[in-house]
C-alpha cells in the first residue's frame, strides 16, 4: 500500500507543478516567482478546464489531463523557440544556484518532519478521519472519479452512477473544489482510493508546496542572509497550529492546501511589485491566475493574501520617508488611502453573496481575554500549552524585522494575524464576524494563519541566534 502512496505522491507533484511551471517559463518568471506561481497556477488550469469540459459534457479525467499536457508541451515549445531567437532571459536574482540548494534543503527537512509527525501516525496509507467535513471531502473526490464532473461552479453535478454522492450545496452553486480536483486526478492515474489520495495530498502540499513557498518567501524578503531558508526550514513545522493541527483536528483540506500555497504567493506578489521592468499587463495576468488558484482552493486564502498585500504596501510607503524628495506627509496620506480602501472592501465583502454564508457562521468558542492574550503571545492558541522556545525565537526575529525598512512588513503581517486570532478568541459575536468572519470565526483557522505569519519571524530569529553563536565561537 505504501508503494502506491509513493506513486500517488509522484503523480500529485507532477499535477500541481508541471502546468504552472511551464506557464511560468513562458512568461519569463524568475526562480522565486516560479516557485510561488507553479502550484496555484496549476490548480487554476485544472479548475478552468473542469468548468469548460463540464459545460461541453465531456466527462472523466482524460480531457482535463490531456489539455494540461498539451498546454505544458506548447509552453515548453514556445520557450525553446524563444530561446533560439534570443540569448536567453537574464534572471534578476542573485546566485540562482543558492536558491535551488536552499529550496531543496527546505523540502527535505519539511518532508522528514511530516513523515515523523503525520505519516508515522497513520495506521495505513488509507486511514482517514471519520468526521463530517472529511466525509464530504471523501465523497466529493470519489464522486469526481466515478461521475467524471470536475466543475467548481456546478457542485450538484458531483455524482456517481447518476445519484447524488455528496448533497452539500444547491444546484449550480460554487464550491472551492481545487483540492478535490487534483486529488481525484492523481487517484485516477494511480487507481488509488480517495483516503489514500487525501493523505498523499496533505503530505505533498505540506512537504513540497508549503516548504518551497516558505523558502521562496524567506529568500525574497531576506536575500542578503546566507542559508536563511535552509536554517529556517527547521521552524516550518515547529508551531502546533500549522501544518499539523489542520490535519489532526478535523482535516480542513481545502483550507490546508490554500495555506500551503500562501507563502509562495506572497513571495510572488512582493517580487512582482519590486520588478519595475516587467510589463504591467503581464504582472496583472500573473497575479490574477494565482488569485484564481487560491480562490478555488478556498476563498479565505485570497483574504489572507489581501492582508499580506496591505502590510507590504503600507511598509513600502514608509521605506521612502527618509528621502529628501519625499514629503513627510506623503507616506501618511498613502497609508491612510490604502487602509481606507482595504477596510471598505473588507466590510463590503462581509455580507456579499460570495462570503455571506461563511461570515454569518458563528463558531461558539471563546476564552477570557487574559487567556486569549497569553495564547496569542505564547502560541498556545486553542491547545492551552504555550510554546516558550518557539515564542522566544519568533520575537527575536520579529524585532529584527522591525529594525529594517525592507522587512517591517513581515512583522506587521504577523501583528495583523495575531490580532485577528486574539479578537476571534475573546471578542463578542459582532467583533468575531468583522475580524474573523472570513475564516468561519473558527479559532483553528485563525490560529493557522497567525502561525504561518510567525514562521518567517521564527526563521530569521533562528538565523540570528546561529550568527551570534558563530561570532562567539570565532572570538574565543
């Protein structure tokens, strides 16, 4: 059974990387941008293909897989043809070999931790959690395999043998089934059962997509720090809230997959905003593809990206305040404008048709404000056990990031997600809806978002500790 699990993992890696990687090479993305683009872009390709072929009434995985193969081949042919006419595209990143090595180290370390923390605790490769949410996920995957419909906008069509297999939504409604699509396609290739596909998907998304994406984010935010991703990879699985908790509590797989894509997407967006030479329409198209991919995994992952973007834009304005050509009031006005626009969008979407069913759900879990504050600061979150060592490392990195104008946005993003968790844990129903409604006011989800935002700080903190130790040893 485990050899089949390994084969399914290989199929999944190919499915969630090759189409997006080929598109990235076709539009000249650099290495860090490619890492953040590949997985969500591949998911977007399969989701769009699923909608198109469902409308054409072409059932089964074959049309979707064949169209993805054709797209991949055409992109590589285009790249090869272009490279013959040009001298090649000069990557703007420093030391591309270093990037490859550090990303590979991150994947290896995270894979080892996921093997010990997740795979080693499974009875078999087909083990699954008997929980309501997961039953829906399993039925959705199985019905895609048997019924052949992969459309995310016609959820009621997910049926096996002409009968409704998972009656979770009304006819013609949207359901974020990006996770289910790629798992069903992998299971169709290897003839694996849905539970094995889920476990393989969790392992691949955490060990490959999340690890490479977080490494790309660290390399993008701290390019001058040698070994930042390789050293920081030790912290990728250090917080209990992510990635283990979403797999251990009630296996919120769509959210989990979107969160695994989130760090790479942040690295992509920040890199594109700093790339002044790229044509604006290409940058916009690239970002739209990633947003579509995140949206079909889970819409609240787009909201999480929205928060990172706000933090980055605000700190970008203040980076220029010491320049004589920039008036002192300009960054303040820019910040006020961005915050005003973002808050307007945030409040407007709360009761919109897209999010109203999510934001109106109240998760009845609250703790006293003092306990919520302690859980937030010491990363105990919903588990009650503080993580002292992780907290120390995080705050070392947090204050280090505050010292540099280039990395203050990392600290700001961590603060924003921590505030969201704190209010979700201790606030009244209205505050919980406003601040955490996009995550179902679920403390596990908001804790996972805060943990993901803390990991870059933890990585930098650990890097600084090691640098300090090197200096001490060198001196004595």
